[in-house]
C-alpha cells in the first residue's frame, strides 16, 4: 500500500456493514440516479453531486455504478468485499482543470478481512506490468462517521499525468489486467 492516509466521511458506515449481505434490506425507497454529461452517476449527475451508498440487496445497486468501474465493483463484491465508493474517472471541465482518477473503496468487515483483501489484491497488483501513466495501488484510508473511525482499502488507478486523453488510453489496459487478475482469484476461491 502506498501514500499517506486520507480521511473520508461516510454516514452510516456501521449500518452499511450490517445491511450489506441482506437480500431484502427493507428499504423500499427509490432514490434518483442520474448520469451527468461528464459521466458522473449520483443523485443529480453533477461532479460533486450527492450520492447514496447502495447494498447489493437494493434494486438500484448495479444501476448506481458507473459503467467504467461496474465489473470491478461486482468482482470485488463477489470476493466478499463491501464497496462504499467507486468512480470510473472523469475528465475535467476544460483545459487546465483537474480530472478524477478511477478508484473503488472497500470497507473491510474487520481486521481479518482487511488482511485477506489486502493480501489478495496486493498479489494481483504485484503481477502487473505498470504503466508510466497509471499507477495501480492499494491504499489504506480512514473513514469517519461522527466519532467513529474505520479503515478502508482503496484500489486506485492513480494518474501520473495531467493529460486526460493520455491517462484514459493507459487506464483501460491497467483496469482489464486488474479485473482479470481478481477474476482468476475468484475462480480459485470457488
């Protein structure tokens, strides 16, 4: 794992962990999910729009995943992971603006699962041919909810360039290599 520990906020993270494996989460509310012009999927489709963290038992779970990260999220869930955040990566709003890189955040159910997921993902990443434009890394982060703090594992496709076109060309082969490696691990677990 690389980098300094970041602190993110996630309201209701303990409730999310408790509800994650339930087939019927008892939440019949339908939340709006829109895809904005830059590809952001959330309540209003804007780059900084509010979002809802769905569980696999909610009918909108797959719909709320951005297409460029959907297969990775579903594979990590099949490996036993609890995802709390994901982004396919998005270009900035014009020249000189920053863009967001692709990532998936996992919330381990405890120290043992954190170790298992970390080892599994790290073994896949160690076998990659890394691009000079995209660095794929697993980072340990902090999630805060009021006074509660838990650690997460964030699988990041970190750009090393400010050029969106260059990043996006290198991103897809890196993404496919990670996805293939995780799917192989899933096949070994079954």
